[in-house]
C-alpha cells in the first residue's frame, strides 16, 4: 500500500507541476504543499481558466481550512461529488485524502471532457488509445494497468502522431525498461509532457496503478488533440459516405425482392383457383397434401420475405429522413401497397381453395367412415365375446371353497354389469349396418351377415349367464352352512385342544417340592383335575358331533370339498389322540405323587432330627462364649488361678466335640436328601461350625492373653493388686463391654489417672498403644503402656553403660570380652549383630556396642 501511494503521489505531483509551471510555481510534496490551500486554489485557476474567491493569507489553521474549503466548493460547483473528502483531512496532510482529491480534479478537468465516437471520459480515453495503437504489433490496449507494462503502448502513441521521434521497429516487447524510459524521455523532451511515472515501479508491480496510468495517458491525449481534430473530420466524411452506400444497397435489395415476390404470387394464384374435383378419395387427399406442403413449406418463406420487404422499406425511409435525403420511390407496381394488394388476392384464392378441398373430402369420407366404424365396433365386440361362452359353461364352482365361491359371484356380477354395458355397442352395430344399407354401401351383404352373427351370439350369452348365476348362488348357500359348522368346530376345538395340551403338560411336568404341605397341595389339585374329566369328555363328543354333521351334508349334496377346515388345523383324529394321552397320563401322575409324598415324610423326619440337636448346641456355644468373656473381664483370684480355670474350661469344651460330629452326620443326611431349608430351627450347620470355631479360638486367645499378662507382670514387677487396678480401670472405661476401649474412652481413662495432655501428646500415646491405627486399645496394650509409665525399666543408656563396664571403660568391645562375660548364645548373638567400631581409637576386631544398644531400643528411647 505504501509503495502504491508513493507511486501515485509521484504521478500526481508531476501532473500538478505541469500546470503550476504556467503560473511560475510548483510543489515538492503533494501532502504538505496543499495544506494551506493556496497552491490548490492556484492549480484550479490554471486548469479551469476561472478566478476563484480571494484566498486567506493567515497562517492559522482556520485560514488554511477556509482556503481548502473554497477549493473544494469550486470543485463541487463543477458537478463533482466529493465523497468523504473534507478540508480538515487536507490541512492535516492526510495522504490518502489528498491523493483522492487530486484524482477527482484530474477526472473532472483532464479526462471527463474526452469524447471519442459517442464514448466519453475513461471509456473514451481507452477507445482513443485502442484506435491509435491498433496498427502496431504486440500492442493490445484493454485497460489502464497491465496493458502498459511493456512500454510499447506509450511508444505507439508517440510514433502514431510523431513518427520521427521514435524508431518503433527497433523496440522489443521483452525489454520493457528501455521502452518505458524511451517513451518517458521523448515525451518530456519533445512533447512537453513531464515524467509522471517511474519505469522501475511499473515493471516491478504486478498491476500498475490505474489512476497513475490514466493521468499520464490523458496528457498524451491533450498533447495530440490538434491531430485528433483532423482525424475526426476524416471520420465524419467516411461516415457520411458509408451511410449513402448503405442506402443505395437497401434500394437495390428492395427492388429485387419485390420483383421476385410479385412473380411468385402471379404463378400461385391460378393453381389455387383450380376447382376441378378428383374422382377418388386418394386423389383428393393428395391435393390436400399438396396444399399443406404449400402452407407449410412454400408460403412461410414468402411471408418472411414480405415482412422483410416492409421492414427494409421503412428502415430505408427512416435513414433517408435522418440524413436529410429525399424519400425512396420504388419502380411502378412495386410499391408496398401494390405488394399488399397482390398478397390479399393470394390469400383470397387460398381460402376458397381450402374450403373446397375439405368439402370434397368430407363427402367421400362419410361412407368410408361408416364402414370403418362398423368394422371397428364389430371387431371390438367379437374380441370381447371371445371365450365368454366357454367361461360361462365352466363348473369351477363345484370344487371351490366358500371364499372362492364368493369371489366367483363377485366376478360373475361384474361380468353381468359388463354384459349390460355392451348392450349399447350391439345396438350401435345394428344401427350402423342399417344406415349403410340405406346409403347403398357397396359391401352391404357382408355387413349384414356379420351383424346377424353378433346378434345371435348375444342372445346365447344372456341364457348362459342366467344359468351360471343360479348355480353359483345354490353352491354358496351350501358352503355357507358348512362354513358356519367349520367355524363352530374351530371355536370349540381350539380351547378344548388348549385344555388338553395344558393338561398333558401339567401331568408330565416334573415337580420339585420341599415340604409335605407342598406335595399335599399338588395332590389336591390333581384330584380336582380328575373331577373335571367327565365334563371334558362331553365337550369332546359335542365337538366330534359337529364334524360328523359336516360329513353328512357333504355326502347328501355331493359337495366336492376342497381342502380342510380353514379356521383351524385341529382335526378329530388329533383330538382323540390327545384325549387318550390325557387318560393314560392320569394314573402315572397318581403314582408319582404317592412316591413324592413318602419322600417328603422322610425329609421331615431328618429336619426334626437335625433341629433337635442344633437347638441345643447353638445356645450352648453362645453361653460358653459369654462365660469366657466374663472370665476374661472379671478379676477372681490371681492370674495363675484364672489361667487354671480357663484351661479346665477349654478341656470341657473340647470334650463336647462328639456332639458336633454327630450333628455333622445328620447334616450330611439332609444334604444327600437335597433338603435346603428347615423351619424347625434357625441354626444352620454353617452357623454351628462358625460358632464352634469362634469358641475354640476365643478360649485359646483368652488363655494366651492371661499368659501374656503373667509375663508382663513378672517382667515389669507388677503386683497382683496393680494388675487388678489396671483391669478395674480398663473394665470401667470399656463402656461397650467389647474387651477394648476406643480412643475417646482411652482419653477419659488417662484423664481420670491424672494425665494432663494436649492433642500432640495424646497422639504420641496413641501411636504407642495403637501402632496399627485400628482406633481401639486392647487390655494387653493398656497393661504395656501402664507398666512402662510406672515400672523401672532398662533403657538404652543403661545397657550402653553396662557394655562399657564389660569393655573396661573403652568406647568399643572385643569378641573375646563378650564370650568371657556373657553366656555363649547371647555372646554370639551380640557378635553377629554388632558393627565394626570406626572411632579414632579403634583396633582390629573392635565392635561398636553403642550403635548396637541404640538399635535394641530404637531412636525414641535415646
């Protein structure tokens, strides 16, 4: 965009200076030098030759805007519409608006007044360029941009008017820079046209600026305007001569065309006036065909010629009148009115000839039409009656079903309607034959024979139609009766068949029952079913009776039945076979129910046997679990007394195992009998097994807990009274009586014992008593914590001091010293786990007893 504005600015600047030179001034920068409006007003005065209003000489912005507005108002007074161009933009040095204004001035004062062959402005300038450069090779001016890129267009314009300035034959199309610079230099030097364009800009741009090209080319137009006037005069003379030659040719064409048309009319009228009739229809039709050829082929071109003749005459007279020449007068007898009169005579003869031809053809056509009409109607009637007698004599109803009979009746009714409709055709055939006889048609005997045959056949069809109608109606009544019986049979046979199929399905259905009540219910239902069999047999007999009635009608009236019952696929043989099957299945069902009843009685005995034992063992296990719980919580005697009591309790529980084994045996019998429920007990064998295993686990775990308490007591030096106090405190805060305290219960217990601690301290204690973060504290964890809080236990420092004594106050110890002072197994234990000592006073074989002591108690004790 910047390059485009720069190129356009250079062109417009040169154009403006070409006019400002006449006033003894010029501009350097088109954006800046017009800002005060003074040179702009001067430019308009030079190119228009008129005086503008007196300009303001002040330097203020308001004075500049006033001067520019005066210039813009002058441009507007010349009929130029300024769109979006204001004085403020010009004063502010807006390049785009300034160039737009200059382009508007160029269009109005340099291009608008250009006129070439009824075209003006841009189109006139383009046509002028095309006319001037037409003889030159490699020049094809179609626009004001790319058509000028090679420079040949500018050189051609100069050579056309001043051939001595440029040797056009030496120019090459592939050297645009040389061409453009040659044209620009010659124009500036000899034609006083300033150099408005830059050759490099034009060659280096894909599409040169159109406004710049037009501005520069318009300078050529005005420079050669004197030569243009001479050319215009020559064109005017050529134009006048061309019009005169064209008019003379039109006159000659009119005379020839008029002569030819009048001669054709003269030859055609006698042919149309000939009224001699032909003797045959074929000959008359040939005459009509010739006339049609005349109307279709011969006359239309002459109509066109007549029309063209009138158009040419009127056009010629108009052109003569417009060019101030005298009117054209055709030769005698060849006026337009003479030709119109001759054409009217032609059409008069034509109309009478056509009427005569049609009347003659109608006269000969009447008899041929009647004879053809008789033949057509007779042929149609004979084609319709073909095969109808054989169709009416068919006995297809004897083997048809009811639906087929109804279809045949509908078809026959349609035929009767069709037969009645053809009555008119028979009457028309007879009437035409009568008219042909009255007109003495040459072939009347054959017409009469054919007509009589048609009438005789018509009477025969009427008799056969009536007989077939009666036979169809009689057969329909018989089949309707049979159809009703078929329908009744189907309505009663279908539910009875369904009942038998359902009965057979029920009688053969394998049943699964689990109680005596269920088998008793099945037996009751079966007895109720057997009670319905007599009624069912009566229904069977009634259904078979309907079938027998159908067979009787068929035999009596000799009805030829086609197919089976349309309403059902069930037949009497199938009903009897299924009935026999039902009777056969009833006793089989009786035996199956009796066997199942005996099996269910045995299952009931097994249920009661299992339930009697399970109802004793289940509560016994629960009671023992509760007793163990009480023993572990209550504090009767010393820990050794409690341990002795629990071991005796464990022995009594183990001695109960045979009863569990006996219950397992009963359970196995129940499983083998496929018994899945037992209403006599809520205990299952799985419940008993789980309870028994829990009982054994609980007594063993409780004994282990007491043993651990004894170990803790002995290791920590806790007295029996302290153990009792710990147990009493634990039981007190074990509010849920689960043998464990939750976190809140434990917190309350610690507070009751005088602990004053925050959340951090409580969290530390919880990490000791509940390292797995289960949220509960066992009694053993509680004892461990309390013993650590109250007892005098060994620490890592004490153990480390003891090792230092054995080492003789050294920072390390030797393996021999350990073997000398400690029992063999403990000495080896220490040697295996101590790391080598690496202190400054280390000697070979020195062991680090300090890190070993730390590892024994962990970092939390250091």
